[in-house]
């Protein structure tokens, strides 16, 4: 599935937003599949897991999200927002 640059940016922002909200509730990290379902509900119904995984790795490289250290298995990475990701998301809301 090909997305425009604006759509890709929105997918990335949605991931940070969801993980930020999750952290504020005191919940544990979310899996890629959890995020996939939530972002699809945001209007990206054709989003595929492989594309989302690539975007999550991009966000990880930018230090906006990180793999949770408490993952049950490396085969199912869990993601959490970093403090830089929290700051980034809050700045987007202003």
C-alpha cells in the first residue's frame, strides 16, 4: 500500500499519540498489532502490518518511541513512547 507523505506523517503521529495516551493511563506498552488496529480505526483501513512496522522503526530511530524492555518475546515487540516522543506530541498539539 502506498501512502502520501502527509498520510505517512499522520500514521506516525497517530502511533505516537496512541502510545502517549497509553502511557498517561499507566498502561503497559502496546504491540504492533494493537497499534495497527487502533490506527486502522483512525481511518487507515488499508494499513498493513509490514508498513506500520517500518514506520515504528523510523520513530524508534528518531527516539520518539522505544521497544519496551518487558516484552514477553522478541518475536512480538512491544512499543512505548519516550519522553522525547511525549514532548514531540505535546508540541504538535499547540
